[in-house]
């Protein structure tokens, strides 16, 4: 058993339970919409963790480490993203979205988008064994360029998945506060993508050639 990988899965589950708890505190309860979302949210973390563990537990083990030699900008952006996307947005949703809202097209669309973002993330993690939580050149792991699977479409598929999640969360919890937070998270991801991509072009062997072949960072035919 890879203890580091198991610990990471438990951390993922804890983050999601805390997110659900923060929503509960803000809303003073759950309704059908929030109950469905958080049930799926927690289940996806568990199932995806098990799938990745069976394929490559080393990836999960490495993702549990945040104290690395990554640049300062990465540490700052990662902290902002982590606090906003896992905790603050759900408390804001609980405070600002009235309970009892019916399940309509917006919620269904949001759940579909959320599942798409989860699938892209899992596929990227299965494909790229160097996909750590922090942005760094992994000389200690003899990092190489990955250009298969979702990486043949965009250079940063997990960040693209976050942008899809940003759209999903607004559909599931429609409020101005959630909308503003989701856009702020998207901006953080776009900045991180730009900085990380430039770092990889400059420092990772073969990445410049890969960037010339796969031209888009996040959004096909756009950027």
C-alpha cells in the first residue's frame, strides 16, 4: 500500500466534506440541489482517487506534497486557488443561494459540466505521471514532456477542466457572489497557466517543440 497516495485521497475527501460543511453553515441546511451536488462531489473524489491509485499511486503520492521547490508565484496562486475553490465559494453559495430552488436546466447543465471537468482531470492524471499539485521542473523525477491523451488537444488540460468547473459551479449555485468568485478563480488559473507554460518552455527539454505542435494552452482554437 502506498501510504502517501492513501493520505492524499483522504485529504481530498476531507476538503470536500469541509466544503459541504461550510455550505451547510452558510445556508443553515441542505436542499435537494445542494444534496445532489455534494453527494456527487464527494463520490467523484473517492472514485477518481481509487481509479488513479490503481493505475499510478505515485502520482497521488507526489500530489500530496505542496512544500516543493516551485516558484513563489506558484505558491501564492495555488493558495488563493485552494482556499477559493474548495472552501470560500461553497460558504458563499450557502449564504447567497436560497434553499428550495427547483432542479431546472441550469442545475442539470452544471452537473454535466462538472462531470466533464472531472473526467478530463482524471484522464490527464492517468496520462501524466508528472502531474503534481505545484508547478516545478521535476529534475529529481527525470520529467519528460507528455503529449498524449488530453495533452494532444491542449497543453494544460487540468487547468482547462478548472475553467469548465467555474462555469459548472455558477450553474449549480446561481448567485452574484458565486459568479464573481468563479471568475476570480478563472483569472488565477489563466495567470498560473501563462507563468507555468513560460517556465516549461524555458526549462523543460522538448516542451518548446511540443508547444509548437500543440498550440493551445487551455481553450482549443482560442488560447
